C-alpha cells in the first residue's frame, strides 16, 4: 500500500518503520493528527507558503519521507517527486524552482561532489538535513552557502524533527532551537528530555547527552550509549571522532573490545590501508593521552544503518571477532 492510500484509508493512524539506529527496527503506529501538528511546526518555522514547490527524494517507508508528503498536504504545497537515490538532484531539471527539500547527509555528500547538482542544491530556498551526523568538512562547505540550510534533531517517536540548527550563513550555529510547543530539559544523566505532547504521546527521554542554554537551545555532545569506560575513565567517542575528523578525511570509527585489565579497551577502526601511522599521529595531536586508542584496526568497511548512521553494535561485534 502506498502512503497516500494509507493516509486516506479512513483510519486515524499510520504505521511507521523505525530506522534501527539504536536497536532492532520496529513498526509503530502514529496518529495522523500528530503528524499534521508536526507538519505545521515545520511549515511555520521555515515560513513555507501555499503553492511552494517541495522535493520528495526520501523513501516514504520512513518517517522523513512520510512527513514531506504530510507537509505538502497540510500546507497545500506542490510536491515534486523523484526516485530516492544517492544523488537525487540528478533527476531534477535545473530550471525547476524548488522552495524546500529534505536530504540525508549521505545524499548531500554526493550532491556536493558534482558541480551541476551542487548548483541545484544551492538554488533550493530552504533545505533540511537529517538522519545522521553532519561531518566537519560538510559543515564547513555548507556554512559558505547563501540558501537556508538546517540540521534537524528528532526521531521516529517525535514524528521527524522537534528542533533545528542553522548550518549556512552568519546564523550558523552548533545550538538546536526547539520548534514551537516543544520543551526540553536534561535528566540526572545529562540526557535530553523532550516534551512535545502535540506530536508525541508521552514525554521522551533520549540517550543524547546535551548542554542546554538559558534560552532553551541545546547542543548535542554525544550519546550515552556511545560512552566507552576504559580503566574507569568515561570517554564520549562521538566527540572524539569529531576532533579526529577535523584532521583526517578517511572513513573511520571508534569502538571498543573487551579487555581484562581495562574492562573496555578503546579501538579505532579505519578502512584505508596504509593510514595507520597517519591516524596515530592525528590522535596524538588532537586527543589527550588517556583518550588515545589502544589499537588501530584496518577493516574492509565501517557498517552503517539504512539511514547511514554508524551501526555501533555491528562494528563492536566485527572487532571482537578479530
């Protein structure tokens, strides 16, 4: 059944597939009225107007694609649909004026490698990017662009995003701004708590460790479940990966293996043969001595989820078997 058919089937809910980035993928039921409320939040925040052209280039199997369609219905926007792909702008005519589009970081990476699709990307009035981390290199490229580009924060349970941070222009920031009607705070473990009862049935406690400003904006520091405790020292591996990525452009990820002495020994997995010495030098440069990996392991590929997030559990299992 296509999503529009499901949307118009007379029932008050639709079924949504989670991405599996934090566990086993599952199907959950969400109320259509909450999806409509989420759509209105985004339309208001981005100041989208009736008749604006919206690009759909994400699979409607997941919430991100479904919400593009719902926004077009709620806001009476004109939907331009292309087959989801690594570089969907190849299928968009250069003369087509697109006012709003949503992409994954992987799609944006591919788009920026091609001069023609990069020009099409910059011509889109307003862009949101979600479903994965924005690399340091990508953030640097996007900051120089003239159009409105935003990173989104959210999950299937919040029916797409509940906060955004600007990536382009003078307003570029590391801080996410909650959308209207959304309240956030941190729990005793420093993790983000979200109250957005118009889109989510209950208050949600996330695994994202955050810093929250007095004005309600927040910065994501990493995930609670991506903390490695080595010899009693807790290390936030995403923050460390960010520092390494400023110096190293190859594919890599931090993980751990069981260690009799340390409990968890920090390891760095990388894919390009011959880069071990270079990566070691970078780690010495950007990480404190206690944070440096105990081992550097060359593997064929870094496992990712369908939405291009590092599959942390799968990576750990690969490293444990070596």
